[in-house]
């Protein structure tokens, strides 16, 4: 009778052979297989060592193999198949209405990496391009004294965000706003978090199928990836209090960002992916544009 680790190893081999793409919560075939197998068996995702030698029934094996086959055939990210994604140890609901959450801003919020720029004055936070609401929820969980506005252009994405806001019981401090950028956002903020559409056109055309399964609206940033960001940086100061900061994720687009804003003094923040993925801008810096 096969064991849990047998299923994981066999599944990893299948994923590797099929050439599926990773990057939606895992970085390799083994981790992806472990996620799918443990989820399908109803086991905790962090309990692989504890359950590695557990025997599985024929029915469990068949249902797990069917899930792996679905992952390979559809090329959908695993998070869409499980309808669950994790950020900083917190589980979030997700489906095809919203991009799979994977922002490095989550690390920065959870680890306190921007605390230097925050303080007693930090009361109002905006999560722009909130998607499934994960960053907004994390901000509310990490900073119990703040109010969070979570805005997105996509009504379907906001429906998913509502599920997560309610699931984590932060509806009293997180409000959802339908807005194209800052157009429908009212008030001013002490901190703006934004993981916007920033993928340049050339990169968009070469994305693996897993990324094409996500809403294009959440990914495509125009020819150089900076279309949304140009408007944001122009509009943001009017929505920022005196000591406010903007934390912006740009993925692999640092060269395009620096070409678009060559004189903008940015603070590049360290993440697990390096120091060129996320940057911080003060209101004063933005006013210099």
C-alpha cells in the first residue's frame, strides 16, 4: 500500500515531466506536489514529516492522482484548484476572479520592515489593487489600531476580497472600494500599499499558461509595465498625509521603473527575492516629480 510520501514523490515526478510552471505559492515540483497531495488528503500542509509514512487507500490514491492530472491538463495554478492560498502563514480564499496572492509586500508588513516610516500617526491604510484582499487583511491583523481601505477596479475580485474580510473577522476595520486606481478613493492615508499590474507587454506575451489563467487586468502594465504606476505616482500625493509613504511592488521591472522615473528618490526594500522587487516612496519624494 502506498504512503503519503510515495504519492508526493510520484506526483512531483509527473509535474516535472509535464513541464508545468510554478510561482503561485511554490517554486518547485516537490513543494507543489506536497501542497496538492496533503490538501487532497485533508492533512495539514506543514505536517509532511509527521504523515510521510501514513498509508493511503486506493480511493485516496485515485482522487489525488485525479487532482494532479487536472493540474497538468488545465495548467491552472494549484491555488485555483484548492481555492486556497497562503501568505505569511495566513490562509486566504481565492478563485479565478482574482489574481493568486503572492505579494512580497506581505513579508514587509509581517516582518515590520517598514516600521521605521510608521508611527502613532499611522491610522489610515490603503491597499490599492487589493485583488482577493489578502494584503488588506494582513495589514488589519498586523496593526490592530488602523483602518484599512481596500480598492480594486474589478467587482469580481472585490467579491473574493469580501469573503476574506469576513472570514478573518476584520469587516469592522476593512472597507472595500470599487475604484480605477485612486479615482473613487476618498480621504487621505498614512500608508498606501500597492501591488499593481506591472508586467510589460513583451513579458506578458511570454507568460506560462498558469499566469494566463489569472485575470489579465491584474497583470498587464502596458508596453513598459509602467502605465498604471505613472498615473498612481501622479495622483498619490493628494491622497497622502504629510508623513505618509507608498510601498509599491514592481516585480522584475526595476530597469523600466528607473527609466520612467530616473530622478525619483526611492528606498528599495529587502525581500526574500532580493532588493529590487519592492520600493518605498515618501510623499515628499513624489512631490518632486
